[in-house]
């Protein structure tokens, strides 16, 4: 996969995991740390470079790897857009497109899914291509808002959603493919949330739509996926991951 890199977001503290000495992406899912699943998948696709953005308990993440990845540091936890910006700064100058995904819930993605994202992105010359899912319980997740012709118009976080929007089952799991030129142009324009004082990656979708940039989405209907923010969710994810492995056995 030429001129395509990846940024894995792994800087957050993961407060609900209540770990004081290690980053939650180092917790095991299956037989290896969660973040390692994502790295191995991307390595298998010949994605170069793979940048991991570290922050909280950074050494617990760095110690998992032997030089196969590049690290960027988010010294202040200022949100996902700010974290991605740190990653963009260390990309190779030749990198034209970049996957951006989370280090804690990407173990469920497959080569086929990420390649489909890439093919759609390239064929349509998109600024951003988003992976979306339909789930039975979308609670706590960003909802995909579509226009009358099915086009993406926004991603609305649950806390900001109307009652009608909360009924939407299509969600944003946090897996994107961006044009690097788009990120360099618009990341500095992302505004801080008035509520949390953080900069959010989903704000880029609003900026893209408002500025006429091409936004597309791949709805993946047959994937087993689980966000991992608590120990209970990790336990559920472990059970689902075993089911996921069996489906590809």
C-alpha cells in the first residue's frame, strides 16, 4: 500500500479502567495487548509509517515494540484531534493518506475492511473516508448523520445529540482514512469544545462538509466490534474477540 501511513491514538488515560501504571491499550485481548493487534494488521498491509501517539504511561506502550513503529507524544491530553496532529507532524513527507484509529478497539478490524476503506478513498479522491457500523445499542457512541441523498453531513456525539438523533443506530467507531493534505490544512482550524476544552477529531467532518471537501463512508454490516473503556467492556470484548477469531478460522 503505497504512500499510506497510519496513526494509532494511544495517549489517553482511560480513567474508567482505573490503571495507574499502564496504558489501557497494553491490556490483553486474546493473547496479546490490544494495540498490538492493530499494529500487526497494518504491518501486514505494508502500511508505512505506523505512528503511535503516546501520552499516559507512555513507556508501557513503547516497551511493546522494538523499532517497528514511530512514536509521537501528546504531552497534554487535549483531545483526539490534538493527538492526531502530533502524529501528523512525524509522518514521512511522502505520505499522502493516513489511517487514524484507536489503539484500544481496533483488534476487530480486518485487512479486507481496511482495504475496502482505502479503495473507496482512492477511487473517489476523498478528503476523508469513514468506517461506520450499525449496532443494536449505540449508547455512548457518536451517531452518523446523513443527508437526504445518503451523504454524510455530520457526526454527532451522544451528549450533543437530540432525542431523534439518539435513535440512529449507525455509529462512528473511530476508524478513518484521511488525505494528509486535508489534515494539514484543517487540523489547525479545529475549535476547542466549550464543554470539555478538548479538540475532537469528529470536528473535521463538519469542517470538511462546510468547505465542500469530499466525505464518504463505508458501512460495514458484518463486523463484530466492541468499544473498550471499562473492565466489564474488556471482558465482553474478550468473548466477542474469540467469536471473531472463530469466524475467520
